[in-house]
């Protein structure tokens, strides 16, 4: 067996590993040491576990490996090569390798297979974006073959700056994603970004739209039941908001039936977090959302302050609110001040948050279950993680 979990049930719940029936989940976490990091893949047959059984994991050395679940398959992106491996799950709950595809011809050094880079369109078609230049690689998850590419636009490249972007959202035959630019030496993000619109039938970039409201999107993209698509900023662009007079932190959306950001709508984090700057907008259903709020009154900065260090302090809290009724907003109970970053995972009717710790904690990741406004600690992963998927 590749991996398992120690459960919190009765005497028979000894982490014997996944069986032929019942739910099956996969989690990838990264453990750091003095020379780098190693990634570990664990299979879990329950969300209600006390700890990860680290003696039964699959190891991927050389850095950060990636996982995705799609169409009953588990895909693993290797850390040391641009190779994606596809696995199925056999009747004993074990992973069986079924095929590989390499993206080495596109200059990739590793197979970055997270939600920012990969978009699943069908069992025979997926997009993988190379953020080095904005090129979209088209490949077939069934045959594990590369079938084409979408050339990047000239507008994607700015001299001396790195290209970044948000995950994609698909509506019908249109795919929406954003691109922006950053100087990593100074933690300075562009104050403008591009909304790129692709036709997934013809595999073409059909339009670019410039936007200057809100900090650049980089968080996970969310869609609500009505079809609104929400784009929001990650933590780091707030350095510009707080320290450099960049746009105030807010959320944008593309309304149902539209192909542009709604010119009449923004959600200002300050309105739903008692005046705080914010990031990480996360739609969780029924009109409600989460966001991280930065308590800048708990810290300070001057001209010598490192923006990365300033924003990575434990001065964030996660709030829950009704999008249309800010009076409902409140910090989650049971989850104290933290580093701001979290990854939402929704399995059926259960909402989990993966909250990584800092270097002093070995970058361990605490998983919380959120019910209403209460966050309850669940299993703690022995490494840094934002990758948790359901296989069945």
C-alpha cells in the first residue's frame, strides 16, 4: 500500500489503508530540510483522522511535487522533471501507473500541476500554462499526449518583470484568466493587469482587457451558484496597497452572461472586515465567503522594511461574511491570528481549510473544519501543503 492514515475511530481503525470501497482522498505535503525539500503523497480513506501515517507514503524528492484529481484519475507532477504521471485506483485502493507525458520541449523544469497552471476541459483536453512566457500547452489526459499550443501575446512580457497570473475559470466555450507582472527583488506588483479571454473550441486567445481596479488577482478563482466569477488578490500585493499607495484591496467579478469585469461592482475588504485590508476571497456557498484580514495596527514598517517579511507576520485573521450583508461579518472562532494564507477544500458538504505554519513550526499545515463561524482543528500535516483532492 502506498499510503494510509491513522483514524480516530475504534480499535479496528488502525490505518490499514484504503480498501476497495468507500471514499478515498490524496494529499501532497512538502517537508523542508537544510538543503531543500521533499514531497510526500498520502492516501486517506477518511477525513476524520488523528495523524498522517508517515511510514506509508510515496516520496518525491527534489522539491515540490503536485497532484490533481480528474475523471477518476490521480495526476502527479514531478518536482525534478517536467513529467506528469497518471494513476488509476485499483480494487485494493492502490495506485496503478497508466501513463506519462513530458513537457520538456516547452522549457519547463518541473511539472507544475496546481490550480494556477492546469485547466481541465474534458477527459481528452486540458490546458497547462507556462508562466515563464504565458504560453498555453494543450494536451490529452486520456492518451497522455501533447496536441498543440496557444502562442502567448506580446503584451504578456515586460522587460525586467516576471509574469504571474490567476487560475482560469471556464464558462461555456470561454476561458478567463488574468496576467500581471512583479519584481520579486522589491516585492513590487504591477498596478494594472490583463483579463485574457480564450475560445476553448478554437484554442485561441481572442481578447485582452486591461484592468486597474483592486490589487492584481492571484488567489483561487471562485464561481457562485448564479454564475458570477470572482477574482481576488493573494497576500503579497497588499505591500503595494499599504506601503506604496497602490489600489485598495477589493474583489472583482464577471457577471453571468458577461465577458468583462462588472464596471459597477467591487467588494471592498474593508467593508466586510471592520476596516482592514484583505486578501484570499473564497466563496463557500449560499452567498457567503471567507477572506483574510491584515491587522496592520499590530505591526509597523519603515523604508527599511522587507515587504515579504512584513506581510508574512502572524497578523492575519480569517473572516466569514455574507456578500450582500456586511453586518454578518466576523472572524472565525477557533482560529487565531495566523500568516494569512489558507487553502479551502470542499468535499461534499464539508469545508476544510489548510492553514500552513511558519518556519518555527517546520511549515506544518493545520487542517481545520469550518461549520458556520466555528473552525475546529482536525489533522495536522507534517509539512507545507495546499494540495488535497478526492479520488472517489
